[in-house]
């Protein structure tokens, strides 16, 4: 089986792959339009141009539903699809439409760097999935080919205080758990759209964890991927709002549930909360509003402030048009105007802001938040990683920041310098993080 994974470990997001996907669409367009009358081809071209222009206007100008506009690389693909479909009125056309599915999916994947290789589409071969019930009866670390490996546990954490309708969480349990080690916790959140499975699916967080534990005798943090939206496209703003109490869920229910259901390092000063995009914004919200809930935060391409579409809509939907109520929970305002008591709490926190080198929105927001967090007493750092607002940055960022989270949890003295992620990173205005807690 190993040779299959090795054979499939070919990049599907690089320039060669993108060129291949676009060439396939061009070939299909030529094939379906072969020997068609000139007027029909012109009509199809006009339809393609109008559709692509309308799509751009609607998505990039009017809506812009998330952090960034549509990746430019996708527009040639959209134009080719819009050209092929009007010509597909016969058997050849139907075959052509069916044949566009694979290159279209490949082009979309390449644009957002979801799956780096074909092997990433297959189930992980170095982790054993378990239900929580199976995990409770597990007496030793699971093994594959006689070697101890981590477990990926599906678990429903009770929302005792918040009542938040969270989707099932995933927990990566390293082999050292079964040796009696009380390991620190890292809580991760996906973006919007997203799901708890994202970190252990296309982002392949288990690969970084396996590399880390291999270098530390099976020891690694326990990583939970937690729901913070309630649905794939939900945006409850990570506050205790009119519909969901997301902040209470993350600051109270999640730590309480983890301690009750797993044997972990109970000192939440050793815990880390992080997330990508919406999840990164959420992580900063949690620690600035409830500094005792986690000792460390990591924001991978988070936003400058909690937002639903725009600031005006945010105030209307969540704060009854009350600007003061918004600012009372807005991390930027809390960090700029901390009380003496809150400043003392901030001084024990550490955090890391990660942005892509081509992600201008996140760069601008996170540079500013980094400086404000430093001024508030937080041990903060800011790093740029090659890429845009895509999975490539989040995947690499997780690998780079994992030793930092482990050091903050007391596992490794001096591992806060960043991971051996295999990718270059550009650090700006960083500060040395302190190593707190006990030695493993």
C-alpha cells in the first residue's frame, strides 16, 4: 500500500498541473465546437463572455462573501465551461460536459490549494480513526504494521452552558497519551465555509503532528478540531449573540468537556486556541474576552474585527445597532484600551499571527493587531508565508506553529522557534515567545 501513496504523491496544485487542467478544458472546447457553424461559435463565445463578466460582477464586486475575491486562475476555466455548455446539444456535447468535471475540480483545487497531492485525497495511513466509545476501551496506543500511531477520535463535546449546536469534533490523540502523559491541548477551528473535518482532511494536520511526535518519542499536543459556526456556511460571529452563544461554548464548554472526557494537562495556561480565517478571528476574540480560557492563540489569516458582510450589517444583525456593545467585545478595542486588571492578564498570553504573502487583507489586519497586541503586553509575533488566502498557507502555518504551541504547553523547551515545515517563511516584527509549564 505504501507504494501506492508514493506513486500518488505528485503535486496537483503547481503550474504544470494548472496548465494541464486548462489544456484539458481547451481541448474539450475545441472538440465540442469542431465543425460547428461560425455563427454558433460566435454566439457561444458571446455567452461565455457575458456569463464570465456577470459572474465576476456578482461575486467579486457585489457579494465578496469571504475574505478574498475569487482566485483569478478560475476565470479562464469559467469562461471555457460557459463556452462548452451552449454547444452541448448533442451526444458529443453531453460527453464533453461530463469530461469537464475532473479538470474543473482540479483547477478549483489548484486555486485554493486544498489537496496538495493525489495521495492527500486518500485516507491517512498513519492514524487510526476511532469513535469516542472505541477510544474509551482503547488500552494502548493503536498500531499500524506493529508501529504505535495516533488516533483520530470523533467526539461530541457537551454544550452544557451555551447550548450551541456544534457538529462532531475530531481529536488527534498521540501515542504518548496511553503512556500516562498529561498532554497540553490545542483547539483548532475552521473558517467559513468550513467544517471540523477540514484540519484533518485537506489541511492534513496529522502529518505535522506525526513528524513532531516522531522527533519527541511519541509526545505531541492533543489537537481538537472544534466547530465554531454551527453549519458549513454559518457566521455567528464567535460571540454570545442573539442566536448562538459561541463564546461561552469555546471559552467554557469546550475546556470543561475536554477535561471531563480526556486525560489532559488541566492547566489551561498551557492550552492553545487557533483557527483559519473566521477561526483565526475567533481565536483572538476568545482570548481577549476571556484571557483565562487559553494561554496562547494562533490566527491563520484572521480578520481585523468580527464581521458579517460589513460593519453596518454586523451592528444591525448582532448588536441592535449599538456600536458600544460591539466595541465591548471587539479584540482591537479591548487590546487598545485594556483595564489594569486585563493588561495583567494579557501579559501572560502569547500569540502568533500568520498571513500569506499574497493575502493583502490579512496582512494589513494582522500586522496592526500584532502591534496592538504587543503594546497590550501580549507576547506576539507576526509571520508571512508564501501563498494567498488558501489552504497552502494554513497547512504550512500549522506545521510552523506546532512547536510553538507545544513549547507553550511545556512539552519542549526552545521549540517555539517554528517548525521544520519545509517551506520558507518571512517573519516581520516578531518577538521571542516564552516557554511556560512543565517539561515532558
